C-alpha cells in the first residue's frame, strides 16, 4: 500500500486525465507543478511569474470541477 503520491504516479494520472479531458490538463498541470517546485520549494519566482501561470491553473481547476459534476450527474 502506498502512503503518498510519487511523481511517477502523478504523471500517470495526468496522462490518463489528458486522454479523457484534453491537453489543457497537461498545460495546467505543468504550470502548477512548475509553481510548486520553483516558488514553494525554491522561492525563485516573483509575483509576476506566479500571476502569469494562474489562468492555466484555473482552467485545470474548472475542467476538474466540470468532470466531477458530470460524473456525479451520471451517477444520480
């Protein structure tokens, strides 16, 4: 049993989501992962660097919300 996500598992999950939801998942994930590495861990980005990435990350969030809502509606 795995206790935590690994980069390998995350990449596999992203690949499956790209197959189902499209390229915007890959783009949003790439931006979110970049922020995680270079701002959260390394603190190398400024506010403009972060702001530039927000729209693609928000698109990923919207796609996720829509997919979950659709799944819930199909289940009911």
